[in-house]
C-alpha cells in the first residue's frame, strides 16, 4: 500500500469514511510531505467518495494546508494592520534582502519560503511572524536578522 493510502486508511479508521476524515488526512499529508499535490487531492476525493473540488476547496481555504511545494522553513509574516503600524514593513524588507526572495517565493536551496498571513494573535507584541510552528514577536530589523542568521547557520 502506498504511503498516501496508508495515511488515508488510518484516518478513515479513526474518523469514518466521510468529510470528518478530510481535515485529519490533509493535515497528516502536509505534516509528512510539507504540501499537497493535485494527485494527492484526487486520490483523497476518490477514497472519501467526495468531489476533488471539495477537497481542493478545503485545502486552499486554510493557508496552513499548502498546495504548493515550499521550503523546509516557511516564514509567515503577519500582514494585518496592527503589525503593519508597528513596523512590519522594515522587518519584511530585511527578510527579503537577506534571503533574496519576495513574498510567495522560495529560496533556490529550498530552505526558506516567505509568505504573508493574517493576524496570528500576537497583535500586542507585533510585528510578529511564524517560522513553521515557532512564533517570533517584537520584531525589528536587527532581531529578525539574528533569527535568520541562526536558521541559516544552525538549522538544516
Ligand atoms: S496584527 Fe499581527 S499578530 Fe495580530
């Protein structure tokens, strides 16, 4: 059985063969592979007996369910107004200059992707960002530079 089929059948055992299994299946695949391919979504639709459009609609609604290949470290900087007013622009420019990528892009070595996200609940501590599941707050150009240097030097 393929890895995908195993994930699907494990989740169907837990949640039944229907829409209840959809989110857990999508999350498990993203945890394992970082993103969902079109083939994954078609296969899931077949196995759950729902339409591929339904699966795609769910996956694209949630920004953490990636439908494109991303770097190992996905930086999500908050684009909401409070972080914007607290200096997110300078922080973003620092990230873009250091990594030589724009929003929506991935570095050539596939280590980093840079995305914007809606509020991540740290408005009183903005500007804020996530790198994968780790939160970073009170960002300044200096602080974000330190964070990125650490990732560049110490994390594979
Ligand atoms: S506005 Fe940026 S974390 Fe809420």
